[in-house]
């Protein structure tokens, strides 16, 4: 196909329509009319229809092969759009750029998100949805196949309780790909804030906010995700402790958990830096042998967002080596410790729970 032939197809599928006594030009175009399986695929997958329907603001010209106006497709009804057409090795390609207004919500496009916190999340007017039929350049613009959203998230009343954790930024830039699983929208829209934030006695080097929709069978789960990390000296090296929280309402407390799969080695004395330099050794009962080296299972920070407060720090650790209490008879295989610091910058109450697994040699 040539560009002249592509222009002719676009022209042939532009119709003059009478609406409320006036005349409008509508482009109604399917991927099959363009003999493009790639365009057909993205339209049917993400629009739920195999055609683009656009109320044109101006005629399409052969010079730029661009259809600008308002979408008439149900999912993005009446949103401003621009459909850019081009050729890739003779096959038509399409990049559909959709510009929502300031009141647009994901839940207005995807009914499965209704009833979740997405009902309260409205994106700013500079947000842009891109639906492309291939990876590469389409009419001079870079495209990624599928549906992608680059959105600005204003600091609305809904997010106000956690804005301090995001450096008090009033406009966050999020982006991500929207896929469909069992016709349900699944995505991770993320924004990183590289401004250090004080959380109690910790200094967080960055905070990453994500809005998540994840299909679990027939159910759709939605979460707000906050990720950050702590700088920690384990006794020999400086390491990063990645932390993650999943929650749905920023008005309520949430927990930042250690986001690793393996146990982390550390010197027992190094734990003091995680509890505001309080002496953990003082909590160990006389006679217990924890050892110099322990393994951390978890670090949990409880955050009260509305109070802008670190409410508690909890550590779950275990001994890295068994403790032989009675030679060849009685061995404490592991000692697990739960350490908790409540109200770190207030009354600072430090407590500990001890548990263990014991083995007895019954051959003697």
C-alpha cells in the first residue's frame, strides 16, 4: 500500500452525518478495511470494538494523514483524540492519542474499577493515553504497542494524608501500561519522588507511589503501593533495605514491610540503628546466647499518615547458629526474636518476645 492509497481509504470512510440539525464529519474505520491485523488487534482488545469512530474537527489531508477530533467509541466517549496513520513496510499503522479532560477517571472507562478508590482519583488535563498498533515510529512519534497512560495526579483531598511522604508535591507524574486480563484492566501506574523524606528518625532517600489494579481470577484487586528503602549498616557493609506497603485508603495507618525473599545477615549490635539507637542487648535475658550474627526476617514500619507519624518499628530476627545448652543432649536449634519499638519519638517503649525450637538427643 502507498500513502496515496491509505489517504483514499481514510477519505472513503469519512461520512457526513446530520446531528441535531447540523452537519458533522465522522471517520469510521476498521483495521480490516486497512488490511492491518495489528490495528484490528489493538482496537478490539482495548476499545472493545474493531473500529475507530471519530467526530472530525477538520478534514484529513494527504500531507499528514491525521484525524483529529473527539472519540465516539464507548470506552473513551467524547474525549479529544488524534489518530496518526503511517506505513510500516507498506502495512498501515496507527497511533491513537487520547487526551482526557480534568474530570476523567479510570473508573469511568473501566466499570470493573467502580466502587474502588479509583472513583476518587481524577487525573489532570495534561494526561495522555496512547494506543499504538506497533513498536516504533508512527508519523514521527515514538510508539509502544498496546495501551499506555501518562497521567498527572493532582494532590487531591483523597491523597492529602500521604502528600508529606511524597515531598508535598501537588502534581505527580504517573505512567504505565494498561492490559486486560479476562477483560479486566490490570496495570501498575508509578511515580518516583527523589526527594529525601523524614519518617520518624529515618531518612528515606526516595518514595515511589503506584496505583495498582490486579486481576485475581474473577475478582479485581486495587491497591495503592508505597515503596522506599532504608540505608542499613549490617556490621560489615552498607546495604539497602527495600520496604513496601499496600493499602487502599490513605486515611488509615499502613505497614511498610521488608520486601525481600531471603533472610538478611547482620551483626546483632547493628540492630540498634533500626530502633533509634536503643540498646537491644539489654532486653536479652541473662544466660541466653544469641550470638554475634543474626538473620533478619522482616522489618515493619507502622505509619500514621494523617498524623505524619512513625508509630512503631518491628523487627523479626533469628539466630544464625544453634545454641547447645547441654552438650550432646539439649540444643536450641533456632532462637526467634520479635523486637518492637512503640512511639519512637515519644515514650519510646522497647519490648522483645523470644521463641525457640529445641532438639533433644534421645539416643543417650
